[in-house]
C-alpha cells in the first residue's frame, strides 16, 4: 500500500523505488500497481527491487541523489496469512537504511517510519529507530512522533523532516 500511495502522490513525472527481500511482497505490490493503473496512468513509474533497504544508497540511481523528497519505512513483518513471520526488519539494517535515505534526500524531504513494538524483535527495533532519530541535531532534522501512549504495543509513526544536508 505504501508503494501505491507514493506512486499516486508523486504522479507520472516522478519515480518510486520499492525495496523488499521477499518476492511475495513484491508480487503483491505488482498486483496492486497493475490494478491501480487505469486509462491515462496517473501514477509514477515504480522500480521494485528485491533487496534489503540497507542497500538503498548503492541501488538508487546516482542522478537521484539529493533529490529524494520522501522515504517510507513500514517495519516489522509481511502481514499476509501465509507469510513467514520470522522474517522481520531489524535495527542492524534499518538504521543504515534510514541514514542512507537521509543522505539521498533534498532539504525539506520527509522520512517516515511505522514501527511495530508488539511483535518479537519489534520493541527493540522501535527503541533503536527512536533513539537514532532523536539523536539527530534539530538543525539537521525535525522529528514528530505519533503514538497512543495508553497502548504501548500498538504501532506508531515517527516522521523526520530533513532540514539541512547531513555531514559525511
């Protein structure tokens, strides 16, 4: 759904990259995109990459560096009935991917992450993502947090706006 949302938002003049290590997730995205394309298109072209998000800096066309306006991370596991729930995102790949995304972004670009603390490994990843995001200097990135405090296991959203180019 995130890829389709981005493709509709960006429109036919833009480009969306979508990363996943599971072919089932990419197949599902292909199906959604195909169903959404009507007469006249109206959505951006999408490059589906069967690769971990930590490979973003390597796989995104160098011509797009510094031009990226949005990056969406939907962490956790693939929510399909027959999906392998042991395949989850992890902080050791997520944090480098987020660093790469910020490095690819234009000032004013937005990075969002939906974290899922309620599954095994999700709490640790949520803490690490939040720790990394809150460690960024306010002059470089502004952070907003959307959470239901009365439900600590519920998914929540972190949203960063890149303020200035990040050093090295």
